């Protein structure tokens, strides 16, 4: 399983989240992918944690198609590196639409 967290994080908060994920996953393997514009040093040597020093600002992406395409390329490369594709990706949005 792969969990994704975006935005600035601190080491203590990430450790807390990893501990909670370990409990919820009940021994199943997982990785936490962090996407935030900050140093990798903050998360160095944390088990199951992968950090990429990137920022995907939706406001900027909506205003600039070139930036949107750049972000798409970067994220696609990250997912490809991790072995995630349309064949094995399950997307669970934060808020499900009411219907």
C-alpha cells in the first residue's frame, strides 16, 4: 500500500502517522510518500517513508498550463519509479461526492 501526504510536515508528525499506519495496516507492507518543498534531511532514515522535495501548487497549476504539465511529468516519474501504474492504482479522494 502507498499513502500520499502533501504539504509541509515535521519529523515528529510523520513518525506519529507512520505509527498509526503500522497499526492500521496490521503487518501489511506500506510506504508513506511525502511531497513537500523542504529538505529530505527532515525525514532521513525513517522506515517506510519516501520524501520528494517538490511542490504541487494547484493555484499555480490552474494558472499556468506549462507548470501543470511539468508537475504531471514529475508526479508520473515518481509513480513510475515506485512501480505504480493505472493497472495497480486505486485512488481514494479525501472527500467522496454525495450521490
